C-alpha cells in the first residue's frame, strides 16, 4: 500500500515537473487565423421579431488546419434595439469546430431585437493555448459592494504550472452575451465589465456592475489562457493585450462622434516578425436607464508606425457611459527550420531536416547512431560517417576484419589483432596468444614436463614449413608428453 502511494506521488511529481519545465512550442503562422464575421447586419431583419429566434452562421477557414483548432470569439459590433432594451438577452456560441471551419450560433429571446452583430474569431492550433466558454450567474447576494458598484469574483484554475522566469502566461476574456430582466426600465441600467486578474496560484474573473438593483441574471463569456517563451519570443506566437476604458458623462450622448484611441506599442514588437492579425472585442459596457438603443462598433483597427490605432463609434440615439475592450496583436516570425527552441538555417551535424505535417514546420531529427550526416533516420540513409567507419551503399560499416563493439566503435575480430592501426591475423607465440600459453601451463602442471623440453619442442615445431604441419606436430607432442 505504501509503495503504491509512493508511486502515485512520484508520478504526480513528474507531471508537475514536466509542466514547470515545458517551454512553449513553436507555432507557424498558418496555424493561426484571425478573421471578421457578421452574423446579422442592419436591414436584413433576420433577428427583429418579437419572439425567440436564433441564427447559425457557417464559417470556413481560409486555410486548412492540420489539427482541429481552438476558437475564441470577440464581439466588436453591436446594434441592439427593442421595446425594453433592458429586458435584454443574447448569447453567441461556437459549435462543430473542425479542421475546415466551425459554426456560430446567435440566440435572442422575446422582445430583444438584434440588427447588427459582428465578431472576430481567433482560430489557433497550439498545445500552449487553452480556450474556454462559460456562463456565470451574477447575483447581488453573492457580490460585494465596492465604491457603489457590485463586484463578484470567480476563481479560474490555471491549466499549467510554469517557471515565471522562463514562461509568460497571458489571459484575456470577452463577453459573448448576457441575460438581464427587469420590469422597471426607468431605474435599471445595462452595466457589465469583465476583467481577469492573475494571481500566483490561480486567476480571478471579476465582474463589476453599477446596476446595484441586480437585474443581471447570467453573463456569458469566453476566455483564453496562452503561454509564451520569455527568452525566445520571436519564435512563438506574439500577443499584445491593451485594455482601455472610455467613460462618457451620464446622460451625455456621443452624438455620432468617433472616439479615437491611440495606443503606443512597446518597441519590443517592432522588429519581431510580421503581424499575423489583430483581434479586438468588447469586455465591458454600460448604458444608462431609459436608453432603449445600444449601437457601438470598434472600427478602423490598424497597426502603423509602431502605434495601434482604432476607434469607437456610436450613433446619436445611443448614450454610452462606459466601455472596455481587449485588443490582441499577434506577431510572429516563421522559422525556416526549428531546432532546440531556436530558428536555424540548417540542422547541425548528426541531424537531418524533415517536415512535420502536424506542426507544419521543418524540424531536425537525429541520424542513425553511426552517421555524422544523413538523409533520414535509417541505418542505410547515411551520407557521411564518424571517424573509424567506412561509408558503403548508404551505411556506415567497420573496416575489413573489424567488428562493431558495444560502445559503437570498431575493433578487431576474434582471430585478428591490431598492429600499427590495422587488424592483422594473429601469429602464434608472439607473446599475445594467451590461450596457448595457458594450455601449456596446464600441461606442465600435470605431467611435470620441464620448461626446457617444451621450448625445445616448440623450437622444432616453429621451423615447420607450414601451419598445418605445425599443428599436427604439436598435437603429437602433447600426446607423447
């Protein structure tokens, strides 16, 4: 029993050790795709009835993935209208994710009208990314009041234990819907803000609302947990997160004004690879009571001259009291060859290059043990051998009369000895034939033959014309003595 417990503990220790020491893997650019999708647009009337409705949108990836990717959604364009907007509920989800694409489903209930909804999606195939969709109940009984706002905290367990000196963890969340019901539209306001705070052992999803009357029932969101190598950032998917808050005075309309946001980007990103895509979406929003229209879009997103630029835009019949958004800028350098967590131009000695179909990148793999250079990992695919071996028909073999020893070196076979760097056939009585001397010693001990007699006999035998005569004479000598 104690041994079983010890083994289980040891296996857990190895797993934790592996997770801590595991560095993020390389992600080629073709395994990251970011695009924009409109589920419904103003004027098509697909989700404007006073009943429950839903719409499914098929999305096809521009490039085929080698494995089924993960998908993150970020809403950037909303136009919601209704008789009572604060009896508001909608939810955006993904389904049927495959190598070729996925489907998104937008659901709305009752009097909620949706005239426009657009989202960005991030599709990524990486073992270092974790994407989750979730919903939480936001109740006043479970929240605390901080500076006149309701704050509710939810714990998120990390997917990986890391060495923070080598690996960086990035987490971000976007809301994908909410369910708010009230019969008093004069007092209720739509107010919801998401934020993820990373602590040492876990993260916290913090939902904040200025709606202290607690009319929010459910909050829908999806979030991403991403790991990147601190020392080799230019080798893996780069992500840049910018969180902003734009506050507008209560009852002050934007009057169709565009709010420019100019965010400086760290120079660290200016010389590393190329931009793979920009993902931008809402993580918080607040509109005042009696406001029956919500129209807001994030537009003109671009990265120019080391600056990230984008705009918030609304219309004159919408009052926006606050909005937060998350912007992720993905930058990446594609490797010609990826080896030992580095981009290299060629594989080192004793390695050959091959294309990994799953990871979609050229990698280096070891040659067969005896090959210093090769075309593949098989013994017959050598192109150059280590010293001491001879290349023959693609294989590295030992020279003539030599055998491959256990330490992967060549040595002389049983009846040969190394003389001046070459294997030569053994000569008897040269001082190196231990077997014959041992046998001679045994004969002497049993028959008390004098050393002089043996040497005399040996002397006569060594004068024989050939080896066969020598062996025959020696056998006769042994029988006689």
